């Protein structure tokens, strides 16, 4: 077969509130997730073995144990499928708060389902994805969504097209480390959906900025271009604009000092190129 080539899109947290800690060790949160047109590429090709063979351009990825291999192994345990060669062209920085690993895992589930005609429904893929990681479920459908629970309760919502300038510091932040730094004083009360869509607050920002002062300096410098937010547990900082021209204009200046790019929100998308 010809290789199946797929786009694996990034997400932004337009806000992120942590409510409390659950008995299972996860935290209850509420957030607005938004897919943007910045993506990794994964290429899938069947092989004659019964195992996954993952290669990548990234030196930071353990190619034998990661979210992509976990996604394949879960489906392999459930269905009689051959092995697959996968090449991951990594562009979304690791530890950037853009959900690249979770997106890669979701795309792997969708691609394996497509290649081997497993006919797994989207709802069942979402259930399977919950075994891999908290944010994977969102990437099965993408778009913009209200997300709560540990990231597994997802309600798609409609928003106006938005544009963003992303600033990508070369800092790999461990999500686990930042979550472990939370204390009850950081927890917030639950918002209504309307109020949440107006929020620009990220519970983790203060923790991250304390641990990584360079990000605090970056945010201060960027503040002259607009309201600066952080995605996820960092390290990506971003500024939202109502139109493409304003974002491009700002990025011309920002890009002289930092690694940055202009992206737009995607209400719907097709991972298969």
C-alpha cells in the first residue's frame, strides 16, 4: 500500500482552570481547547511483522515507549492487525503546552482504524483514547470545545475564527512536574460556560513563571503587542487577534526576537492529506 500521510494538529488552551484533585490522582479542570493550523506529520505504512516501528526526526522522543506506540499497542491488543512503520515529522515542540503528543496518539488511532478498515466508531475511539492520556480524546474530533473533568468530558462549541501569534521558547516543560506543584490554594470555583469563554486565566501560569523566570521576562516583553496568555502547562505563549493582518503585522516584529509563527483556529479539519 501507499503510505497514509496524516496531519496532527496542535491545540491552544484559551483558558485553563483547575478545580480540585480527584481520588484517582488526576485533577478536575475546565478549559476551552482550540485546534490551530500548526501540525506534525505522521506517515503510516504496513509491514510484514506484528509490531510497530516508529522513527522520527526528533531526538527527544523515546521511539519504543510514547503515546504513539501506546495507541498502536492498545488497538493491536483489541484487533488482529499487522505491524506498522510510522515516521513522525515533529514540528510541534515537546513540552510546549500545545498537546502534540496527545494529537499524535489520536491521529494514530484514526489512521490505524482507516488503514485496516476496523470500522471503530468515533465514540468508541474516544473511549479507547482515554486509556492513553487525558487530552487524547479531544483530538479525535478537534475543533473548539469546552473540556472538563480530567479532560475526558468534551462539549464542542462554535466560536468566531481567531488568529494567534505563538511564541515558542526552547523550553521543554514537564506537565507532570507542573501538576505536582499545584496546591489547594491554586484551585478555582467552577465557572458557567459563558463566563469561561470570556476567561483568559490559566491556573498554571504563576507556577510556571516562578519556575522559569525567562518566560516571565518574555511575557513582559510581549505585553506591548496585546494580552499574553500561556497554553497548557507551558511553555508556549500567545497573543490573540481578531484578524489575520493584525497577527501577521505583530509577528513581523515579534519574530525578530523570538521563534514565533502566525496561526488560525480551525473549527473542522481533515487529518488525511
